[in-house]
């Protein structure tokens, strides 16, 4: 990457991380400190934890489409201002209803799609997959920090203080977008990073993609439902709320370490389907274990580790499966639907989890989670084993339409190049390649022959 590209990716990743940190900080503490809020009920607490997902799901696609018309940075700043406003509303609220409203406003600042589009504007095609991976990594890191730091910060400044902190984080993110993120030379449609409205129903007709969309819905529904009760169970088991980080930190770190060999097995050894099914089965076992042993601190820690091992493994492999399954020129559309399902799951999971807790106690929440995970497990047995094809983008700016056609024909003769899709309006070729058998020297020779430069 060039210096400008590194700066753009780092600054946009920090913006995404700051926003997600703000959304997740409240998750492990709200149910603990809800007694400070007027009108709190288990159902409303669950809704407050997850409601950001509903507004995010509704508005993230419109935000992405509007950024094409009105500019990426403008929409990102508007989204961050909404996030700031929602945080202030929640911070000033003394009732659960005010916190609900604030969380809904927070989620309405749906900047994920404009950020991805701006990343695409600011990076060369050859570096784009790497840039998107860095953004994804920033989300995972922010989640780990949030669930660890949330109880500590909550113990020091309370729920209202956390919301004020989140408001400050959103202002910092605005400063980053104004003064650190470079301005793109031009903004254009990137099919690998943005939703194409005309192809929306084509994605919805793909059963393999729909199965993955259902999976991310279930995964985040289980997550938010679990955090309605897990903090309370840790407290009831004798662990002071300010010390909950002593559970979350080692559980999260050790679970991340535990998934590394499984990711290698899935990707390098091409055992994705059995690893994927095994991770879902781990969720089912973890939720059944939590249902049975949630009164024991040792039981909670053990099955929480199993849960996060399955969760982190699935969180890492699901985007990879989407990328492998979707046509190269429709990855942006597929990811838009996928993200919508993810946030919708978070919203519904929080509300239903809170209701289950109020009606049936902690066991009811984990039965709900186990049933959801089991439905996904049954569905996953019918999944088609993925094609282990990577995505590659090549700029065609120097080629005429005729030359681009000849270039595509030449590419398809190479071993390991499985698909080539041209979009002359974008001046980009979208490739699906099998890296295990691809002769990269031959590919580079063809690129050099036609383009006379490495993009």
C-alpha cells in the first residue's frame, strides 16, 4: 500500500472501531445498572441492549446509497452526529425509555456502508481485500475491548457516564474523518464494496447466501440475548460487577487463540463445512450447558468460553463464506444483505432475550438461544461445500472494450482462474481464482502484457 492508502485504511478503521466500541461498551453492564433507571423491566432492558440493531438494519442500506449521491464523508459525519445525539439522549435519561430512544438514535447513524465505499475509493483494487480485512479486524478488537472495559468503566462512572464517554468517542471519530482521512480523487460505484440495487433480488434468490444470512442473524440474536442475563448471573455467582472483566478478558483471549487451528483447518486444509458445523454445535452445547449450570461460577466461565470459541470462529468464517459464495461483482450487495441480517438479529435477540428472562428466568433465555442455534445447525447440514476461490480485482482503465474482452479471454486460459467478470463502466475485472493451483507468474505475465504495469 502507498502511504496515503495506509493512512486512509488506518483512520477509517479507527472510526469504525470507535463507533463499535461505543455500541458494545453498554452491552455487559446495562442489565447490572438498570435499577438506576425508572421503568426498567427485563424486556425493556433487552430491547435497550439490542434496539440499535433495528435502526441500523433499517438505515444502513439507505445510508450507503445516499453516500453515492451526496458524498461519503458527509454521510459519515451525519451518521456520527446521530451517534453523538443518541449517546447524549441516553446519558441525560433517568428512565429506561430514554435509554431505548438514545440507543435507537445511535443505531440510526448507520455509517458502515459509506465507510466501506470510502475505503474502496481510497485504495487500489489489488489492496482492497486487505483493507477490508483490516476494517473487520478493528471490529473484533473493539468488541473484545468493550466487553472487558465496560464493567470496569461502569463501576467507576455508571451507565450515564458510559454514554457520555461514548459521546466523546463519536466526536473524536468526527475529528478523524475531517482531519485524517484523505479526500478521494473520485468517488464511483464499487460492486465489491457497495450494494447494487438492481441485483438485490438476485442475491435474495441464492439459497446458499440466504443460509449464511440466517446464520449471522442467529449468531447476533444469541449474543445480545445472552448479555441480558450473563452479567446478572456472574454477579449472583458472587463476582462483583467491577470485576467481571476478570472473566471476560481471559475467556475472550483464550477463545481467540483456540480458533486459530480451526481457521487453518477450514481455509488451508479446505475443511470449511465440518469446521463450520462444529462451531455451531459448540454454540448449542454452550447454551445447554449455561441453561443447566448457570448458578455456578465455574460452569458459567467454562461454557462462556465454549460459547465465545464458537462465536469467534463463526464471526471469522461467515464473511469468508459470503465472499467465496457470492459472485465477485456482487460481493458488496451480498455483504449489504448479510449486515442487515446481522443487525436485525441483534435487535430481535435483545428484545426476545429480555422477554424470556422476565417470563422464564435465565434458563428460558438459554433455551431460546439453544433452539435458535439448533435450527441453524440443522440448516447447515444442507449447505453446499464452498468453492475455495479467492477474489481478485484488476483495473482496466488503460484498455478499450475490445482489449478488455481479449484480456478476459486470455485470463480464462490460465490454470486457477475460475471466473472473470468484466464491468467496463467501472473499468474493473472481477476474478475468482484458486490460489492453490494458480500460477501467479503466468497471471502477472498476462497482466503485464495487456496493462504494461502492475495495478
